[in-house]
């Protein structure tokens, strides 16, 4: 946020909200834009807020004045003129609204909307395809073999064509700091533009009620410097790091023999399940369970061994593993960078 | 008292006809049925709109494997149904003129033709079900639902006429004259909808 | 108006008392066709559902008081927020507006003795009660609907929600729709045909204009919902394919059909509130409404334009740009009739001499919240802004300001305003004012922060939220607000309940009201008016000459219509007297028909198709029996 717009937003927030606003920032805040599209929407919001505040205070002011003048009839100066009354109704009820609404319509729907609509074909440099599933995000990079989940990387300052699809119920892809939301509907392919101003980490969440764990269907978008992005993508394209230690080899055996491989894919092994996320590079991700818990040893252990406690109702069953099997499996999973 | 009638006291055909003549505005019962027709028309409108919505979504309509419907028999049947509006209209005229016998006869005539229509339509419906199913495609779903909705309205119309005929066995009263007018409006609506429904049903073949 | 009748007048009053006597006891209430009794039945049933919806709201807010509160499990939460929406929209706000306020007041305001179809009026109530109980049985069996009040497919399809909660929802709402449709038809015919001779359309109170508009809107808005729900049930129970993509269906068909109903529905929710506001304002500011014809026209236009804007609920779906632009433009147009009414009310209040009693306070609260909700509504017509904030708490804030702040506040004010008329007693004014301030503050504190937390990225319909996104304090505040709001509402009920028993007794017209109902006794007798009232303006009570003419008519026994259960019927536009109607009185048919239909819906729910058909036949027989009794036999 530029210094000028930050100052303005703080000023307006303070004026209007009397200190109630707990800062405009936040990882998922629409008022902390990091792209041209989100900034246009945020600016539109601030102008609309100013206009709305003026109208609201004006109307409330009239009512307060009515209380002050409750002993007298009619208007000050004009007296009991029915014509002035009707004139007021026509002016403030018809004429002024018509003018302001036309202005709003032109600015918002003809100007700003051009940027937030689906990007024109050929106007973007790359494509990322996201398939929403109950309750995680499957991420593909068409033209490469890279498949990951819940964590999207894009190069900063690049127009990215984000393709939004689903095969189960309706979801909605929403990264407020980068753009508006776009629904994912079975049978339809929607597209949205992601164009981050600078490298950073942006939180997103499913924004269409999709069942039991809609609340925990989050994801993260990393905008990387181009070099770092290319390295990341190359890493994601590769098959899994083959296990080198005995523990990890045993861990891979556990994975393939237990129910895991029925739902998950690890490229480079025979595990090709499609029910849950691709785990080929699971240890490279910063979060787990749809951005519900951080991806560290303790949380990974909890997620794998007692998934219904972390995200009740999700489709991963609790496994019946011995302590040794669990230790080896977790060791293996943590090695899948 | 201003020459205003107590219409409920009109318990003979002649008195009812007199009350009808003196009345300047549509009676409440007729307004009620008119509004019922409006809401049912909105329902049909919605189902018809859904048909076209699903159709424009589809690459092929009907989908592969289903033949477009035959045109001749449904159109003929609908023509017959629409023509029953004539005896129904004449029945209302007769009722308003205290001609109980004519009213009964005309309603009975209409009922018999309409029942015949329904019988043949049910046979066609069952025949179609043997060829393609509403459980296979959206086309089947909307096709059978649209037709089923229409046939249900015909059944209701027949029951209304039946009830009316039973009441007319006891002669005409103000209440029953309004009843004839109300049932007539319902049937004009059903017949009008029949045209829209059959044209939609047959649209892939037209 | 004489409070002690002369002997001549008394003879007529006694005769009317005898003819219109209501039966006592439970039987009397089960068989009543009197619009006032039916209005009270609706009132108590809707208040019970309001309490249920309120408890659901408090459960939601308590679950969201802090992150990971653990008060409700995810599936319980989903059932609670779904039922909260369904209850408040279908089982509270519509029935109380139309069934309670409309039923009780419209015949009184137009100078009639009952609604056009008294038995169908009773039927509407029993169907409403049945549909509400039907849906709640599902909830109590642990099978409540849980896919949200707008129940999108494919989530609500059999594949993704196999449990029967959705079937309770779909069948329950179809059942509920029959009740509301019947009520709407009744209001239209009543307002068209049963106005007192002389009350031409331009002399009808604005309250009645609002109810006429709302009834027409319902007649056309409910069928798309019925179709959508029927398609859903056919998909779920019989394996049809309206909504599934694999077989040529389309999930968006549900959204279009639902919102073609759903958008008019929100104007349907607010229109009766407009009607109540336009009754309370003139009385308490002692001035006629500014620009009366414009306000009447605006009320009708709101209902009409509301049908053309539905896809503004679908801006994030990916519709064609031209489609989205059309719907945004149409949505902006609705602002005009709302603005006309708003400024008419404000100007009337400003140029009158207001008495700030509790009913007027609630109307002022209504105006403030309506402006706030209306302004955020306008913001949603800015498509990119909508696409950023739809499905977030910003929209939850918006619709609660308009549905609760704007639609419910006039209802609360209306309780206070008409309490003396219905009960013959006055409520406690001091407690009334306190209840207003508590409710107003509670509403503001609960819903205003939702704008902020929505802009900070909090989506709606989530059972908990992470502690590190800056949402925690605001959620906490909102939940505290909801407890304050609850306390305010409880105080209103307590005030009225205690005043019912111990309030000061009042006469016909404690407020100096402007409409006809204030000329009747408090409470009105079963026959409402002993003579057909003479009406020459929409402010019938302020035309003293006309009211004195009524008194003279009573003396002379003119236009008392005391040969039976009689009320006049007039022509639609100019209300020229056309005939005298004999109205039905007590009947068992409405309750019986409602029971038969409840059985049909229950059998459909259970999948017993043949038995459902059998009960339909029973219903048809009851309907035939209903029409066996003709007015002259009453």
C-alpha cells in the first residue's frame, strides 16, 4: 500500500468508524491490495464509502434536526409549503440518485470491471489450472507435469491466467489481495487474472459454501521473483525424491501398502490415487489440510494420525499404524521436498 | 337500499341470473380463480423457460439416441382440447341465463372430450416412457416433467367439472353460477397452456 | 365518537354481536374464520418461530465468539445456520407481516368485516403452521437441512447430501408456498372487492397499497421456487437430471430459478414494513404523508422492478459480461422508488410536529438502518466490488441491515402501535423506549462490524475462523451485540406481556390515528364496524364529518348490514357498491384440508408414493365438501 493511500484509508477509517476498525491490513484483506485489479476495487470502495457517509450523515442529520425542531411545522424559511416538500422528494429521491448512480455505473461497471473480468485470450504469459475438490485445491501447471495442492506459486509482476474448475460441488477461488473471487462450477471453466505487484505471500479461501469443511478450505499464493519461481516449478515437475535411508524406504512401503495410495498420488511410485491431494512434494509446502495447520513435524503427525481431529468430516480416515510404522511414514513424508 | 342485491339469497336459477345481470364487477370467486391461473401460469412459464434453458445449453437436443417426437397426434389432440373451450364458454352463457339443463349438458360434453384427450395422452406418455427415460438425460427429465405437469392440471380440471356437475344436479344458485364461471376460466387457461406445452414438446421436430 | 351507545344504536350492536358471535374454547379457535383471530394465531406461531430463529442466531454467534469455540460441531453449525435463514424468512418475517399484521389490519383499514375468503384465510394459517412443524421435525430428528437457506446444487443433490434434511427443506417449502399463495390471492381479492363503498383506490391507505403490491409479487415469485424445489426433489428421489452436468443438466439452473424467486422475496419482505411505516408516521407527526401518490406508486414499482434483477446474486459465477452489466444496471434502478419513499418519510417527519413515542422511535431506527443497508446495496451494483465482497460478511451485514434493521423494526414498532387497538390496554412507554434503545444498539453492534470483517476477508458460512487474520475482536464484538439485541427483544415481549395484564385501559383512539381501525372499539368487535363507514380520503379518521355521519347512520339503522354475516362488495377502481356478500363463519374444513395436505407431504418425504396419492384423494374430497356449504346455508 502506498504511503498516500495508507494515510487516506486510515483517515477515513478513523473518521467513519470511530476507532472500531482494527487496521485495514491482514493476510486476506481486500483493503490491502497487492495487484492493480485489487487496488482498483479497493479505491472504488473508498470513494463509495465517502459518498455513502455523506448521504448517511445528511439523512441522519435531517432526522436529528427534526427532533430539534419538533415543536414547529414546515421548513425554516419556507414554512408549510407542500411544493417544497414534494420538490425535496423529487430532488433527493429521483434526480440526485439518477446522476450519482449513472456515475457509479460508468466508473465501476465500464471502467474498473474491464480489469477484473476474465483476461482476454493471449493477454497472459502463463496458465495455472486449479481444480477445487471437497476440501482442498488441486493445482496444475499445464505444459509441465507439475501437480501440487493448496499452495500456488506464480511469478511476480506477470499476468497469469488462472483457470478455475471443479468436479464435485460449487466452490469459489478467492485471493482478496490479488483479485475478486470467481466461482468454480461443475461443467464450466472460469478464468481470472492473477498479477501480483511484487513478491509476497497471499492468503486465499474458498468463498462458496461447499459442505462440512468449507471453513478450512484455504490456500496460499506465493508470488516469487521469476528465477525462484522457475526453480520451484522445476522442482515440482520432478518425481519424488527417492528414499535413501532404511526408515524412509520402510515409510514408503507403509504408504504403498496402507490405504494412503488409494487416495493420494506420489509420482515416481505406484501410488496414483485421485481422491486426496498429490503428495509428491508435500514437504515443500508451508501449510497442510487446506492452509489449516502449519507444515511442521508436530502438525504433520497430528494430521496423518488423527485427521478427524484436525478437520472433522474430511475424507481421510484414521490409520491403524504401529508406532514404528507411523514414525517411518512421517519421516518419509517429511523427506518429500 | 341502493338497489344492491344480497346475492347469496339467489338460490334459484332465475334469481341467480338476475343477480348476475345486476352485478357490475367480477365477483370475488372469479377474481380468485383468475389469480390462481396467474400463479399457475407463472409455474408453467418457469418450467417452459427451464426447457429452453436446458436446450440452449445442450449440443444436441434431443441427445443422441432419442428420436425427435412425432408431431401429428399430439397436435390433433391439442386441437381437440382447445375446441372444448367452446362448450365450456357456452356453459357459462347458459348458466348466466338460468338454463340449467344446457349448462349441465355442455359441461358434460366438454368433460367427455377432455377425458378422452387425457386417456390418449396417458397412453402416449407411457409409450414414450418405454422408449426413453427421465432418469437418463436432462431432456427426458424436462420432457416428462413438463407433460406431467400439464396432464395433472387436466386431471384437476376434470375433477372440478365433475364436482360442478354434481352440484348442478341440485339446480343453479348464485354460488354455482360463479362456480361455472370460475371453472371455465380454469379451463381456458389449461387449454391455452396445452398449446404452449405441445409446441415446446414438439419443438425439436418443428 | 360516542363511547356510550344510545338505545337505538345498542339494538343494532346487540344484533350484530349475536350474528357474529365467535365460538368459545379450543373448537372455536380450530374452526375460526375471523380475520382478527387468524391474525392472532399467525402472530403467536410466527413469534414462536422467531424465538427458534433467534436461538439459532445466538448459537451461531456464540460459536463465533472466539476462534475454535467448539460450541457446535461443523455439521450442527451447518444445520443451525440453514434453519436460521429458513426460519427467519419463511416462518417468521413473511407470516408475521402478511399473516398477522395484514390479516388483522387490512379488513379494518378498508372498512370491511372480513377477508374475501375467510375459510381460505384459516387454511393459510394451518398450512403455514404445518409447514413450519414439518421442517422442524426434520431438525429435531437430527436431519435438519444443512446446505444453506439457498441450498445450492450440486451440494444439495443426493450424491453430496444423501441425508433427508434437504427433502424436509424442499417439501416443507413447497408446502409453505401453498399457504402464502393462498394468502396472497386472498389479500388481492379483499383489497380489490371488499373496500367500503366510496373508498376508491386513491382513497385507500398506503398500508393497503403495500399489501396489494406484496401480494401480487408473491403470486408471481413463488412459482419459480416451487419449480426449483420440485426439480430438486425429482433429481434426488426419482433420479432425474435437471441439475447434474453429466446428463445434460446445469447447476446454474437452480441458481437462476432460486434467485428469480429470491430477489423479489426480499422486496416482499420489506414492503409490509414500508406499509407499517406509512401508517405510523402520519399519526405521530400529525401530518399527512408528503407526495402520497408518488409513495403509492413507488411501493408498487419496488415490487415490479424486483423481478428484473435476480442475477446480481450471481456476479461471481462467470456469466457473460453483457448479462452481468444488464443486471447491475437494473439493480441500480430500484434505488429510485426506494429513495422516493425514504425522502417522503423524512420530509413528512421534518415538516410535521413529531411526538417521539416508542412506535415512532422504531420507525426512525428503521429509516437509519434502511439507509445503511440501502447504501451497501448500491455498492453491490458495482460489479467488481460485488465480486470482491459477495459471500463474505460484508453481504451478511448488508442483508441483516435491510432484513432485520429495515424489515423487522417497523414490525416491532407496529407491535407497540397497534397493541392498544388489539388489547384495549396501553404498554409502558418508559420501558418501550428502553427496549427500543437496547434493540437499536444491539442491532448496530452486531451487524455493523460485519462490514469490516468481510472486507478483511472473512467468508460467510464458516463454523470457525483462524485467530491470526484480525477477525477475532470484531467477531467477539458482534457476538456481544447479539446478546444485547436478544435482551432488547426479550424486553419488548416482556413489556407487552405485562401490559397485557396490567396496562392502563384505553379507548378507541389513544394516538389520534389516521386510518379507519381507530374508529372501532379496542379491541374491535367480531363484526368490526356496525355500519358501512363513509370514506372520502385516505385519512379516514381525520375526516370528522365522515365519522359523525357514521354515528348518525348507526342511530338510524342505515347500512348496518345485519341480516346475516354480511359485508359489502364494491367495484375495483371506484368502489361503487355492487352487492352484499354473505360470509362463512366457523368451519372444520380448513383444518381438515391442512391435515390432509400435511399427510400428503409427509408421505412424499417418506417415499410412500401411493399413500401420498391416497391422501391427495382425501384432500380433494375435503375440498369438495368445503364447497358443498354455500353462503346461504351459513
